[in-house]
C-alpha cells in the first residue's frame, strides 16, 4: 500500500473511532487519498460541495447542531484559504470542526510549483490546535503517530469547542495501488476504541451563596448565543428560584417560563426604563451581543458573574467581577430555595412592562397593511412547530426576532453569531438542518436578508447523490442592507451606494436556476400556507421597503417607550 493511501485510511478510521460521523469535502487532486478514504467508510455520511467556502459553512452547521466536529477536507492552495471564514466563525462561536487540508510535500513548496501556498499555520490563532502532519513513509511507528495525533485533534475540537487544523503533505501516488503490504499493522485498538481515550470530567455548579451571601433583590439572568441546552435549562431554574427576570437572546434558547422577558431590547432602549431598572447583580450565560441597549445596560450593573468554562471567557463589556464554569445554583438553605416562583416586586415590575410593551408592539404591527419584517418574526414564531429548527441571518433578521419572539417558543433557534458575518448563512442553514433532521428533528427554516442570501447562493447547489434537508429559506428582500438604516451612517452623503448597496437581483429567476420551488408572500395569511412543512428545499421571498421598515422600527420603539413611561 502506498504511504498516502495508508496515512489517509488510518486518519479517517481513527477519527471515526473518536466519534466523527459527518464529513464535508470539495473536489481536488491532492486531497484524493482523504476523499477516497471518506467515501469508502460507511460509518461516515459524506457531503460533497464544489465551493470550499460553502463546504466550510456546511460543516459548521453540522457541528453547531450535533455538537460533534465534522471533518472538512480540501485540496492545496487557495482552496484551503477559502475555509478561513468558516474557521473564524467556528472559533468565535465555539463550534467543533476538524479541518484537514491536503498540501504538496515539502520539496514542492517555495518553488513556484502549481497550486502551492504556505499552509503552515494558515488559520493563525483561529484554531484550538494545529499540526503539520508530515509526509507519510513506509516505516514502523507511523500508525501510532497518526492515530495519536487524530485522537489529540478530536479532543481539542470536541472538548475545547472550536476548530482544529491538520495540514497533510501527500506525495504521489495519490490513489490506491495493488500492493497490500505495509511494515506494521494498520489496525487501531481492539473493539473499535480510540487510540487515546481522554477523560473529560463534568463541571459541577457552585452555589451562588458561596460568593454572594446576601441574594440581591434586583438580580437578572441573561442568556446569550452559544449556551448549551443544559446551561439554558439551569439559567431558567436560577431565574425562577431567585425571582429574577430572565433575558434570553433567541439563540440562547432559554426564552421560556413565567420569568422570561421577551421585549427587553425595546424596554432597555427606553432611557427612563433602563435607569429605573439598574441591576445589582447579573448572571450572564453564553455570549450576549445583539442589542446595544442590553450591552449598555449591563455596564450599569453593580456586579456581573459570567458563566464560561473556557479560559477565553466572554465579557464584551469588560465588567465581569467573577467567572464560574457552570450556571450556579441558588444555594442550600436560602430563603427562596423551596419556592418554585417567588413573587417579588422587582420581577412583577418587569412582567408588567413586558405586558405593556407587547400590547404596544401588537397594536403597531396589527395596523400594518403588508407583512413587515418585525411582523414576519412575530408570525413565524407563532406558526412553526415545537420540533422545528430556526436558523436566523446574522444581521437584521435576528434582531427582529430578538424583539418579536414570544416566550415559550419550543423550536430550537441558531445563527452564526461567533464572528457575526453574513457569509455562509445558506450553507450553515443547510448543514444545521441536515444534522437536526438526522437526529430526529422536524422541519427547518432559515430567515435571511437578501444580501446574506446572495452572498452564499452556492450553498443551494446540491449534486444528485447529496443529502438534501427539508428546509424553507425565507428571504427578506428589501433590495439592500437594511441594518445600516438603523445605524449612524443612515442619511449621510453616499449612504445608498456604499451602505444601502441595492442589488436589483431577481430572486425568482435565481431560484429557477437552482431548480428550487419559489413562493412570494406579502401578508400573514400567505405566510401560514408558505411555511407548512414540506419535503426538500424551497425559497420564500418577502418583499419589504427599507425606508418604511426604518420608520416602523422607530414607531415600535416610541410606542414601547410611551407604554412604560
């Protein structure tokens, strides 16, 4: 057996022993040993894409939902560079990912040889672990090295929740030959066990009373992006046992129960409300960052406790007084320990404000003649089934859903909020939907802005042998970048060209190119029909007007401010 084939087969076998079940690859010659090893392993579901950037984000979406790193493979040269955006998102969203880039052997590097760039440390500090695997040679000791390295890569990606990069220089021949020999057995451990098993001890929660002896009356629990299901559940329990409001971003997936305040982004943007509700203690879980109003308000807290098991803990406001590895419990013997939902004036004030804000928002949205962007968020939250997956575009759509998703939405919400770019959203949604439905989940939906959709249309290119999810992609088409109309750039000279960026693209014709069913929606009644569960990929366009949406945003904020003054 030639060295390149042996090396690829051993690496793939060891990664499957560790737990890899999904792999994504883009075609190329130098990566042939890995491609053939993945294709021949029945334990792995292989996805093939023609665009490396789309492939990277597909693998990201798979890992985001499954919690396991997907293997991501490409050939040498700029193919590897095109993985970088997905690697960066995986790093900052803490999504496990195993990147295997094929490379030319050392003798061809720095010579002007075809398709050669410097791939050593290509992704810099964005990866949790990097190794230059080296060129395989037919000598004893290689198998133990490869398997040990694969185990280490899996552990770094899985336990440290981030991307890992192995760069592998393959010499020709790149395809299997007729010689079955090798100087040592290629087999791994008996019983299908990994070469190196790493024990990961579970993190035990600490009692809040251990460092906050007197429970503050004006406490708040905030849940941001990336919170695990266990942490989200623990955050809900902490808020309810303490009698504190619970502020969860959509992707925090903790917006449930009687303490959940869903209009916090609008409430905290009202200066009088924010000033009157300054917290004594905030317990923050996950990565908050959607609302400037929330971040500005966090800075006013007397004390903030951040929940984060990683050494690079999340603290965008730089106000954390303490970092703990797990959501704390209330503490044994505390006065509220036995109370399921202790009644406090502090919580009641938030709940009353929530009710007033919801009434004000509904009054404004119900008066709209057409389906608006906030109206889409409100209605879709009402329509989708509890076992659904909802992927939200990183820019304006997720902010509309932040303000409009009611408590007790049981669907799982996800988004690319690590680096918060609009690139790769279609592919990430496809990957997330495949993983969701592969584990028994229901229908999947993605709500994207038109620029995010156009940025990653290649994510819809699926070959005839590729798995296709049941995914409805809803594109909010306002002919440009709607988020900028809400920022200080709005109205300055040249705004429409350099920020609004109208594209004039025909999304109907675009859908036809990809052979995807297309529906146009303009009112809530049509939306209900358009999002009924259906098989395969389909596209729904909601046409909106950027100027009108900007004015509606101001009207909603003014209505909430008036309601709680």
